[in-house]
């Protein structure tokens, strides 16, 4: 097995109150419904969520990883997570990441606005040689970019905002 990692950061200004965005990001089933290729997120306990991906094709392999994340919440400003499987369990995928929400001055029309930033490092172990790193990680970056774009559109829809309304 070889570990492959891809990263992405994104920043946007969303015309919605920070608390409304926070409510979506901290509701596991609701969040799962917005993230492409994600089947479910289940709160295992107060600090751990189990994420189950739907099938993805990476370098000709079909994968559907399940992984456990330790969630660290600082309401309503920051959500951090890192891979922390249960004792004795081997998980071949995991994510380290964060969401940061900063309330901004309201727009001229009084609309509440939030700066939303996110960062992700996704790692997956695959039965491929290290020589495949460039191909696999390039594919992973493309999938992550697609997921990010679709998540952004889904989040806007969930918040009742028109498509493309985040800057």
C-alpha cells in the first residue's frame, strides 16, 4: 500500500449569517447531503464523526472509504478535524482539515455576510506503487476541486441563496 495525499484551500464571502452556515457544517446528516461522493456522516460520540464515501474511481480502482474524524468545534468560528480511527481499527483513508467562519460587516442593504475559508488534506492508501504518485494525486486534486465546487453550490442552495452568489 502506498499513501497518496491531495490538498485544497478555498475562500469565499457568503451572504448569510455565520450562525446559519455553522448550523449546516455541524449537522452531520445535513452536511453529508451537500458533499458530493459522500454517502453519510454519523456522529459516533461527542468528538468523533464517521464519514462514508460513495464509490470513487481513482487510477482505475473503485474505492469507497470509510474513515473516522476527531471533530474539534469552536462555535461559531472554527471547525477542525483530523483522522483518528478507533483503537484497533485500520482505516486506509482520512482527512485533516478546517472550516473558519468570520462575521463581516453587513452589506449596504443590511445583508449579513460571512467569510468562509476551508482547507483539506485528504490521504488514501491504495495498492499502487509510489511511481503512480503523480497520476493518482493529480486525479485526487481534480476530484477534490469538483467536490468543492459542487459543495459550494449545494451550500448556497441549502442557505436559500442563488447560485453563484458567493464571492
